[in-house]
């Protein structure tokens, strides 16, 4: 289907972005391309549908050479590509028009065009969004529109360049499901990704380094090479990492790259249905936790389709029989923590009912007197009940949301609405990947506070209101009703706007979009200069900020920021925020699209800034990052508060989180899978990989050997995890 022969390419005439790549993609093959930032992945992808032409070598697609201009139309009809940034790909103002754009240019008849648009929007979970404006969508929703637009062209080859980077866990699963279905129907899929679990699903993995193929082969051969992948700024899948930890602790297990195969192997080794050890609490005495890790679900159903403990449990103080949460860290130490729901129970009170638009507007006398505005979380009968918890806004709070609701369409928001209930009654409008297309309120009755020097995480499905929420933190947006206070100052008070924005530094979803100056120095200096600081003080701040983000001042200060790599651009944008010396850092998906090594480095930088005393608020779709680094996590669902609490409070609600489009940390996911197979791991415990490995070795006892389960050859390798991957010449063709 696609053949690349010794292709070379350079952007500047000097450094080779591709340095002799040989690649074959067969008809109906699923190939995953991995590599660190700057390894040439996107450049190679753009050669596969003639967006770029090689300086040397040749590329043929379905037998047609990309070098011949007459073949370009046929090649681009054959190979459809989804870019890393959906804003680079969306061309129409409405969703349905954008999806129809490609087929229209292929001359598809109207009836077939309508059918394709409907089918592709269904595939990506955007039924009901047909007439929504594309620029009003969240980043993840835009990405799904871009995917639908390519699918509507019905290509023979689907090329995905980090297409899942901005998607939530449910969106990534949905994209992978669609890819597997299309691949089973004969479509070739070329996927570029930094998610190793996605790579494990491919037929073949190709790893690039400095524009060359470093290695390639079957996932179970390539993805277990910890030594090779680490040198290429990559990491192994979680299942492989846990397998290796178990081996290091003396358990002879197969090295698996897929979690289900590892669960099967460990369940067989330990013995399914074993009698649980005494963990201090019998499962029967701990009704809030079931073996799968989710809460018992007597009756009520949340919008995502999973069941939820009735809200009265959280509002009335009914906490008897709920076992304390035990969080096990990598060091194996256990600490009991009080659940946030129990802490909230004594003080939470529902104070009003009705529509948010009926609540007093901010700045009213009643608003000033009462301190916050609360309203029911019901919208036409749907949604969960949220309580106004103004007591949470303590003296130690640096950011406080008090009964905040927000709509991008105030006139529509003031009208009585029953659309949400109507949408929930129509199965076709249940967005498998995302949120309610008829939602009016981007945020509804939000009450929480961020404490000084806290590392505060925010999670939620695409379109849940995360980016809208953080744009209230420095006054970019103002609440439709309710108040947002920063160090006690109302962000809607124009007299306080400048001081609030000086205290709160926001790094947006695409930090590189914040760059605009001719040199790195001038870009970082822009903020301090606007503070009317002296030249010496500006220079000192620029040097300090570049040092904090680990960029060499002498090397980069005179360069154009647009000459830098994507990772370096992100650091420059971050330095520009740090140069303002804000006490509060608000980060919107700061590591999305970075390779594993760059992600670890960037997260370490954020942790270092937090250790210096800064308050950090971070949005992330990585449940592992949130669980590992955050003191507390806020989970949003359809613009409403689903939960605020410690990682233990949040991530033990596995079933409910899955129901709203989120997931749980990988270690907890494996632990829950093992419990479902009868492995007697203790309930009420939030594991990381180290503590889970030790618990499994202890349970295995004398059973120090377990075989790869029958039929698991595609997910488990034999031996110690050092299996040799095929090199670029000997790899699968």
C-alpha cells in the first residue's frame, strides 16, 4: 500500500529531518510509529500523503509516486491524515460542514454525503453537534471533528498524527475501537502516538530516532526493550513495567505488553478465587467498595450510564460502615486518610433550587452579603445533585469558586430549558465519547477552593468545562452568576483585574500559541516590561525564568522562538509566564503531545516550582499524573462538580469514573482486574506500581512461577523482558 525507499528530507537545507527511512505499510496493516519529540514522526507522516516530497528517495502510495503532480489528487483520496493540532485542519464554521468538506471535494453525491456525515459523527460520538460552531468546541471535541472529516472521505489508509493526544480516556478508547474496526474491514492504519498502550494494539511498531528507523517489529518484541526505548526518550507500557518489577522482586512472570494478559498470568499464578487475607476490614463491613474498585450502587444512575451512590450519602453525613481509605505509595507505607465526602457531609447543604440564571447576579447586594450563590444542579431533571460548600472556602484559600455558573450564551441561558432531559431521553444523542450536545451551561454551581501551596488537579471528559473553569481564575472569563475570588479579590472587579492577573499565571492548552515576539528574549521579557520594570530587573527575570525551564540563556536568547523544537517552544512559553513571578500557576494540559522523557522532565519542573512554594493548578487527562502528584483532585462532569477530594477519594470510584468518560491510574486498573478474577488484594487501597508489585509477590508466596496464559502470545513475551526487537533491516515487512 505504502512504500518509502531511502527517503531524506530537510527543512533548512542543513539538518536532515529524515535521514534514509525505509518503510513498508501493507494493505490492511496496523502500524504504529513511535519516537521522541523531533525524531521525524510528523515529517514522515506528511510524506505518506504527499504533503511533503522527499529530497532523496521515493514514496509510492497504492502504486502512485508522490513525486508526480498528476498523482496528488489520487494519493490524497487514498491516504487521509489527521493532524496533531485540530485547529490546523478545521476549515468550516459548523461541525457538519467541516465533516462534509472532504467528500464534497471528491464530488460525492448529496444523499451519500449526508449519510457519510451522519455515520462519521456517530462513530466519533458527536451526534447532536451538527450545527455547533467548530471554534466553540473544546480541544478534544475539535479533534473528533477532524477525525470524522477524514473518515468521511473513506480513505484506504488512515494516518493519525498524535490524534489522541487531546482526548480523554474514553475518547482514546473510542478512537482505538474505530481504528480496529476499520482495520478489520481492510483499511490500513498508520498511528503516531506517545501512548504505549495504543502501540501495543498494532500489528507492527516502528521506532524513529533522529530521522532514522531505530528498530521495528511486533509490539511484544519492541515494547519490552527498556534499554533501547529509554535511550530513545520512550518508555515501556505499564503492563511491561509491572512485569519487570515483579521479575526484579523474584517472581518469574512473562513480560506482557497488554494489561489483560498480565492479569490473566497473575490470576493463574496466585490462584483465582483465593480466600481473601485479613486486611483489617472484611469486605462485607466495607459496603462502599466492591471488588472491582467502584462504589456499591443501590439505585441512582449518573448521566454517563454508571451507577452512583445516592447523593444523600454525601449530603447527610451518612458515613457508617465506610472503611477508611488506605493509600499505598511506592515506598510501601500505608496512611489512612479521611474521605472528602465524609468531611463534606457535616457541612454540605443544598441551599437553593431552580435554574442558575435565577440566582442573584454577581455584585448584587445579596451576593455580597451571603458570600456565595448556590443553585440546584438540576437542569430539566437531569444531572447529579451538587451542594454549595462555602465552608470549604477557608482563610487559607488562594482561589475560591462560590456558586459559579457560566454560559457562553447568556440570552439562551436565561430561557427555561428542558433540552438536557430531552437529549438524555434520546439514545442517539448519548455521546459515547463526550458530553451533552444540548448543554447550555458550561459550568453549573461550582463550589471549591484551592489552598495556598497546594498541588490541585482538575480532570474531566472533553467538553466538561475544564478550560472554561481555569479561565475564570485570572479573569479571562467572568461568572454568569456566582463569584471567583483570588486572594480575596473578585476577578470580576475591574479595579482588581491587573493585580489578579499578576498573581495568576496561566499556561494554555497549546503554550506555543502564546509565542509572538521576534526573539526568545523579547518574548520572555514582554510581561515584565508591561509591569514597567527597569531594564536590569527585566533582564534578571528573563535569565532566571529561562534557567528555571532549563534553557541555556546564551544559546537561545537571540533565536526566534519559531525556530525551536515543539518542546523548547513550550519551555519558552512557560518561561514567559514565570517571568511575571506569579504565586499561582494554572496549567492546561501542559504535557500533552510530549514524548515520555520530555513529559517526565516537564512534570519534574512543575514539581520543583511547587516545592518552592507556588500553588499549582493542573488540568490533565492522565489519571496517573494526577494520582501521583496532586494533593487534591476536582472532577468535572457536564460542567458540574462530580467530586473534590484526595486521589484516594477520587480514584477508588472506578465504575463511576468510567461512566463519565474518565479512567483510573494504570496500577489501580490492573489491581481491580485482579480482584475481579478473585485475587485477594485488599479493597479500599489506592496502589501505585511499586506497592502493587510487592503485594502480588507476597500473595504469590511460594508460587514463584507463572506461565503466559494460552493464547496470549500477542501480549506477552517470554523470559526477562529483554527480548530483542528487529532492527531496521531485519524488521517485519
